[in-house]
C-alpha cells in the first residue's frame, strides 16, 4: 500500500550552490549527503517537519540527471512514495499496466529500497517507490 510522500526529488546543476540556496529558502541546513554510484547521482537531503527534499546532482554526463537537465532544465524531477512492501506494490502496479523501470527493487539513498515507474505510464511524472531497509 502507498503511504505518505517520502521525498521530493529536485535536479540541480551544482549541489553546493543549490544547498546554499535551499538552506536560505528553508532556513535549515541539509542533514546528509550521499553518493549513489548506481544512479550516477550525489544527493543532499533537507527535512522540513514531515517533508523531505532530495537534491540531485549528476556525477557524469551519462547520469539520468544530466540527461534530464539537458532536456528540461533544473527543477522538479520525481515524487517518491513510501510503501510497506515494495515487492508487493511493484507486482500490483505491473498488473495494473504501469511500466516499472527495474524488475526488482534497487538500493537507493537514505537506507531505502527503491523502484521507479516510467513517466510515460504516469501522466508524465516520474514516481519512485521507497521501502525502508530494516536491519
Ligand atoms: C538517489 C537514489 C534515488 C533515491 O533513493 O531517492 C533517486 O532518487 S535517483 C534519481 C535518479 N534516478 C532515476 O531517475 C532513475 C529512473 N529514471 C530513469 O530510468 C530515466 O530517467 C527514464 C525516466 C527512463 C528516462 O530515461 P531515458 O529514456 O534514457 O531518457 P529520455 O531523456 O529519452 O526520456 C524519455 C522520456 O521521459 C521523459 N522524462 C525523463 N525523465 C523524466 C522525469 N524525471 N520526469 C518526467 N519526464 C521525464 C523525457 O522528457 C522523455 O520524454 P519525451 O521527450 O516526451 O520523449
Ligand atoms: Co529519490
């Protein structure tokens, strides 16, 4: 079952500059930076009460973030929803006709298993599912 919005992903050209801007905008500092090599991104996280913002900078020209910014410019990139059981949710959404971008969940940032739905199957919006990794 889909629960709350887990985070909002924002594509940026320069993480350091964007961190400064969003720190001023929100009047808080980012709480962590994480390099996710498998996604070709460096992330920086802000938390405003229940709302989590994920800034995404490309680590190279082949990164999906570099490609996205080249086409659409910086800005809103994806909306991530928390789920209890990502495998179950992926199976349900696949049966409903949505296009999943991986057959199995992959390791994301901030201790999560993640999976993406193709924006062509979701009215043009990239959606991420996240399940917390319990140790
Ligand atoms: C840090 C880890 C993780 C977390 O834990 O939170 C993350 O958030 S990582 C975030 C970065 N990773 C991803 O986005 C992975 C999933 N995305 C992809 O696999 C690709 O970006 C894509 C969606 C399959 C698109 O890739 P591709 O087909 O190679 O690129 P195109 O430029 O040709 O795009 C095709 C089509 O889709 C449109 N598009 C692309 N990205 C988005 C987007 N974020 N939102 C809306 N639409 C998007 C793109 O504009 C193209 O449309 P047309 O131009 O109309 O053909
Ligand atoms: Co994300």
